[in-house]
C-alpha cells in the first residue's frame, strides 16, 4: 500500500533573538509523515521539541528571529501563506494542537462546553447550537461525562482537563494533531487511558499525530515513527519498531538505556554533561562532547545517512 | 445569576458592605424618585425663579429641626390664607350700605425669638374706587395695636417691618419685635400666647372684593433651610442626588471600562501600539487634571455634560492603564491564550473574550470605589465656580454658601447639609468598594 505523505518539513528553522545572540531552537529540521501515522518526538528538555511544534503551527513568540524553511501539508507550502490565510486555512482546520500543560490551556472563565465549541465558532459559520452539539458528541468520544459540560476547567481533574483539551483539538477534525506532552503531569493509570484514547481516535478519525514527550515508554504504545531531537536538530528518524529494538544514533542508544525495562537486570545508564548552549552550538556534531563513541571526524558537521528507510545524523554510519 | 447571588451572600458577611450597599441603593432609589417627582425643567424653573416663587420664605434661616436641639425655640414660618384653619371671616353691611369684611388671623405664638417679618398680601378687584383696609393686632397681653389703614390696589404687599409709623407707635422698636414684647421691656422676651390679627376691608363698589393673606416669616424653614435668595434648599439637596449619581457613575464606568479595554488592546498588540498608549499615559499623568478642567470650564463650556466628557477623556490614560497592563501581560502569556491563538481566534475575540473577562472581577471594586472621587470632583468644580450654572447641585450649594460667607455668619446648615450628603455618598461607595475588593481580589481573600 503506497502511503500518501501528509506532512513534509524541509529545513525548518526557528531562532529566538536574545541579548546574548540568536538561540537556534529549531535548526534545519527535515522529516516527512505519512497519513494516519503517529510520530513520537523524544529528546531532553530544551532541545527544541516544543519550539518545533510551535514553528509548525506558526505560534511564534515575540522574540522570534529567523523563521524559515518549507512545510508542505498535503503538498501545499503553508510557510508561504500570509498570517490571515494561515489562521483561516491551517490552524485547527488542518492542524491542531494540544499544548503543553494542557490543563492550563483552558480558559478559566469559560465553561468547558463553550471552550470546546470555540474553535468551530471561530472557524466555520456554524450556529452555536450545532457547535455545542458537536462538542457534546466529542465529549462522549473522549470519555468526559456529559454533565461536566457546564463546568469550568478548574472544577475538573487533571485527566479530565486533558481529555477536554484533546476534545478541543479534535472538534474540527483536523488531519494532523500535535500533542505536546499530553501525559506529563498525569498518573500512570490516566496516562494509559489517554494513550488508549489517542489510539482509538487515530483509528476512528484517521488523523496523524505528532506526539512530543519525554516518556519513551508511554509513547512506544502509539508510535509508528520516532524522531529524536538533540540541540535543535533531528539526530534520528525512523520506524518505531526498529528504533526501539535497535537505536542507531549514540544519543538514542543512551536514551534507550536510561529507560527501566521489566525483564532486565542491567543497570540504568545516564548521559553525562548537559546539552550544549543553543546560542553558540559547537561546530561539528552537537552531541560529540557527551558521546561515548566519539572519534576524530566528529568535529565536522555530520551527514544525514539513510539506512533502510531510517535516517541518522552521525559519522558512524558514513 | 447564581454567581450574582453568591456574591451577594459574600457581601452579607461584611457589615460595612451591607451598610455601604444600603446607602448606595438608597441614593439610587432617591435619584430616580427625585427625577420622576421633580422633572428637570420644573426643578430648573423653580430654582431659578425669583420673588414670585420664594418671596414668602424667610431669608437665610436654618431648617426646622434646629428647634429639636434648642431650648429657646426659633419662630416657625406661617402662611395663612382665607379658608385656612385659624382664619375666620365675618362679612357685614353697614347701615349706609357699605360692606365690611373682617378677616381674623389667629395663631399661637410659643417661641422665644422674633419672626423675621410679618407681611400681609392683599388682592382686590374693583373698577375705580380702591378698597380700604385697616389692620389691628390683639396681643395675648391684651394690647391693641392699630397697625395702619390704607387703600389697596389690585395687589398690595404690606410688610410690617418697614412701616415707620408703626415703629414710632411701638416706641421706636422694629415692628417684628415690638409687636411681640411688652412696652419698655428691656429683656426683649416675646409674649407667648394667642395673637389675633384683624383685617377690616371696606369695598365701595358692587362686586368689589378683597382677599388677604398673612405670612409670618420665621427663623426656621422647611427641612433644609433657605439661602440668601429665600430659596428653599431642599431642592438642590434633592436634585443634587441624581446629578451626583449620574456624574459619578457615568464617569466611573466610562473611565474604568475604557481604561481596561485600551490597556487590553495595547498589551495584546504590543510594540508600537503599546508604546503609544504608554507614552500618552505618561504625558497625561503629568498634565494637571484640575487645571485643564478649569480651563475648559472657563473658556469653553460649563455644561455638566461637557465637563463629564472631559473628565472621562482625561481619566482614561491614568495609572489604571499601567496596573491593568501589568495584569494583562501576565494573562497574555497564559497557555490558554496561546491555545486560543492556536485554534485561530482573531485578535478582537481574544481581547474581549479571553483577556478582559479575566480581569473584570478586579474592575468592579475599582469602579465602585472610583464613584465618590468623581462625585467629589463635580462638587469641587462647582465650588471653584465652574459648576453647571443651571443645575442645582451640592457643589453649587456650597459655592453659594461660600460666596455669601456662610460659615462667617454662622449659617452652618448651608454648607453642612451638602457636605454631609457628599460624605455619606463617599462613605457608602467606599465601604461597598472595599468589601468588593476583598471578595474579588484573590490576594486579599482570607485577610
């Protein structure tokens, strides 16, 4: 079955201007995502995962500097659109987002039903009644009791708020949903519930997901692809199954080794040092300083190597 | 609705707030009642009317309730018409066929001071021959004072105080005193008891009539007293309520709402918009507010509505912009605002549906607390002589009192009445505002 490419990102860059210089938060990201697939973005804090999500949705902070590259959604370059067209045609119509700390992403002075119907009212000329009805259906789908409709966000538990946020991202039935750490502040049981919910939705609505997380174990449940980010760049991108069994990049290896496994006696590993500053990133491989497989060539910019459909940015595979 | 009831319930916990709310509600109800009962045009006409409206009032006297606190009672005013209680009419025809009408005014005088004046008002109808009246006074100590006899025209006013002949008759004592004391009484204590004033009117024509009215202008009047033009001060006190409420509330609402909206817009768009708003605010903050209002009042218009507009315009760009901005900056960075941006809400929608509702709870107490300052402002402007020249207001009243040296001459009621009303208004709104602040301001909760 030939897979149709939904999203194609080419050399996406997003720099932030600070008094010390430009922070290269997203520095030349390339990847593509077929329809109805989920890609999990993993990496340490501050390596540009959330910035990449914001760059995709063009939610730029005030100090955004360089913002360039190509983002093709269904073959249309959305980077070329002006702001108004982007607002009208992309946000929530084609691509929606469950922001980080989704619990705080609900307006505290709005009832959740209004909140959830808000994207529909904003985007299409639907009546308020229709929007509320859709919100009700979506609530049932994500497992929020219908009598919660009239509540305010602060009257809901964390898991329920997360569900409401997910419902809000789905009401307009977009093709791509970006979930930024949807499970990070939840207990294990609720995490599992949310992941199951996402799996069900993926099947039912044929949406694609970009799931940003630190939690590799939870993410493995839904992932079709894994994208490892380090210092604003993608160091590895590839099929999830093969990634989890045999990661290619030394950074991915270390990441996987830091995850506790059920039937394993090996001691958990960790990565020494800290990610480099993104203002003046080291030349050559950005991971070189912390890498256990470092060799002479690592001081030069590593190439992106393609190994059976998986890409890795490392000199080891050259 | 439920929220509103909850708020009321919270207010109930603060006695000062209940007190404040009662005052505010009472003032609002009074304002409406006054405007309905005494329409604007009627109030203006009455207030600007002259002798024909106020001529029978005493001049510069305190309100009647002064007597409650005094041992030596002040004379209360009296206005007796034919047909009133205490007035008897007797009509006889002499043998010569001349009709004589005897009108007797009888009143009980139980005071320790003297009236300002005693005045007869005669109205008569005749063709060519004027009717003739003669007035006699019978005092409780059985003196009979022949006041005078004279022919009267169609209308005739006869103030006894100005009658020089009568003065001589009373041994050189001014009639309004002389009538009430015994001859050669050095202590000048009025004789208490029933006084009888007898008016005999003789007409010389068929169909000719005489109507007489007796007015005793006392030392107290009404519940508010009178001013230098004999005007009843209850009118400006009453009409001051709607004026103060309208000015205070409109100015407070106008400024608070506009300040908040402008602060929200500035904060949301940031950059040059915010910069311009902030610079305007900073410039406006150093401009002398009162001086500008005085200049507008002096050179342009003294209409209360022009002043109100200028007040609102000058009060928008003040400290409020800065404090709202600080709140909005915080709210603006919330995740839910970013979420709203992400799902494509337009700027206007974000400002009015996301930013502003968040801060409205903080607007309310500020708004309520701002009302008295605008009420005082209106009074201050009136006191400085640039109040509305037409409207009777509290400030205008204080201005009149000041211009007539009320304090120096001991007419305290003239200044204290509007001042007390101003204070009560301020107190009511302030205590309600403070309680609302405690209810709505999360930082003060539980303190």
